[in-house]
């Protein structure tokens, strides 16, 4: 067994763990590095033919990938939380709009529960600035999430997306 193998991996794990907030122990990290090294170079990393520089590069590559995956997971979680918050707000605004419409114009059920995508866009323009909407932080993703959840239902696809008709499903 190559004596530099353990020393190199322990050193790289120490550097990696300072930047990684996930849960991975040394043995699991070492296993990932061993597999990646074997794929890359065709030999086990603890054999005498191992090159320390190659092992170090492989360990850094594995650590970087794990950190990137962790950051992506965190970003996806934060995005999902923001979408959940905007979804709650959108449901309230749509209900308020539908209640106002039903009081001002006599429309029978189920038509009194329907709205256009452009109605959501108008709410979005009232509540958010252009930059926020451009980065996808408006109500569009919330609308899509609410359709997936079954809170809103797409009734008809319009000739243009602004004319898509949705219905607020009563729960």
C-alpha cells in the first residue's frame, strides 16, 4: 500500500470539509475518490503505481463536485421556498379578484371562478419591478406550481398564452 495515499486523502478531506456543510464522513469521501480515480486512470489509487498529483487532482475534483451539488440543492430549496410564499400570495390575490368580479358582474358558477393568465401578469406588474420579473421571481412560477398542486386548473389554452383560461378550484 502506498503510504502517501492516506496522507494525501486525509489532507484533501480536511481542506474539503472546511467548505462543505453536507454530511459525508471520511470513509465515504475516500470511497468516492477511489471510484473516480479508478475510472480516470484504470488502477486502484492505493497501489504503488499511484501518482500523488493524480490522486490530489481527483480528490479536488470530487470535493468540488460535492460542494457544487450542495450549493445547487440549497439554491433549489430557497427557490422552492420563495415560490411557495409567492403561491400563497397569488391565491389570496386571485380570490380577492374573483370575489370582486362576482360582486360587480353577475356571472354564474363555474365562470365566476375563472381568470386569464394576463390577470396574473397584471398582478405581477403591480407587485414586482421589471428586474424581478425578468429573473423569474414573479407569479408565473407560482401559477405553474399551483396548477401542478391542483389549486388552479387550466381550462383552455388560448391562441396566445395571455389568453389561457384558468379556474380556481374550490377546496
